[in-house]
């Protein structure tokens, strides 16, 4: 049986690991380093990009590390992250919520926009096993049409 102190230390380690992973995830996405980002996903990770596929063709469920990272890489061919500042990071057990203020540019039209992205993460053994991403779909539509 583990002591209360040992359990508290373990929880602190898990929290620090989760904070490190989501912070690195944000920095690697900004840098476009998808190979580096893939190290933080479990082999059986799932990504849900939320939205209506009529307005956000990347919307859908991606299963497995390669599909998850592939979806994020594909989005980067259309949308470039110019900045990404974490506004809030909430960690509860094996779950985290990250609210990020981003400034992005559409690579085709050159239009740029600032908005928030919300990510909900689930962790297992220090790796991301699930992620739901909430993006401002209207901002994406405006950028695609060339409007800032």
C-alpha cells in the first residue's frame, strides 16, 4: 500500500507530465514540427476535429497516431500558425483542457485572423490518447474567402 505522500507525489508527477506534453504540443504545432508532435501521442490515439464538414472539410474522427498527426499536418498545408499563446490550462486527473489564443494565416488567400482554439485531452501513461479540438469555423470560412 502506498502512503498518502507517495500518492500525492505521483499525482504531482502526472500533472507536471501532462502540463509538459500540452505545452510542447502547442509549441511543436506552432513550429510545424509534426514528427516531434507525434512522440506525444499514443499509438491508439483518437482526434475529433469538431465542426460541419460542409464548412470545415477537416472535421471528423481520426484514429491512430499516424492518422491524428496526418490530419494536423494536412490542416497546416492550408492554415499557418503565426502565434499560439496558451490562455488557460486546466488539468484534472488524466484530462486536460487547453484554451489557446492563436493568430493564423490562410496560405491560399493570405487572410489572417485571431481567435481561440479549445483542446480537450485525455492521457494514459503520460501520452495523449484522445483529443477533441474546437476551432472557430467561421474564422476559417472568412480566411478561405480572403476576408480578415
